[in-house]
């Protein structure tokens, strides 16, 4: 999974799902739900999922801060 933040404020979760092993729509819905739960200050209406690659200009520093914060939260659990 990759996390991107667009210039207009959307959070984009993207990745490839192997349909042989997983239901892509159900998996992406679960990923979105978990991301929103882990980041309650983010507007859930601005979180979208993309099956495949997302090629759009992103705010890499902001996305990196969220990823780093999520990783430090996992380490503290």
C-alpha cells in the first residue's frame, strides 16, 4: 500500500491486490476504515482508495509524517 496526499487535500491509499487471494473491494474498504480510525483528525470524506497505482502530484512531506507517526504508534503498542 502507498499513501499519497494530493495538493487539494485528499489522502489516497493505493495498491495492487491479487484477486486470486483477496477480494480487492473488501480489502480496500478495510484499509480505508483502518486508516480513518488511526487518523481521527483527518476528514474521512477526503480519504479515497485506488486499486492499482496513483500517479498524481503529492505532498510527500505530509504523507511521510503520517506514515512515520503510524509506524511510531505501532512500535509503542
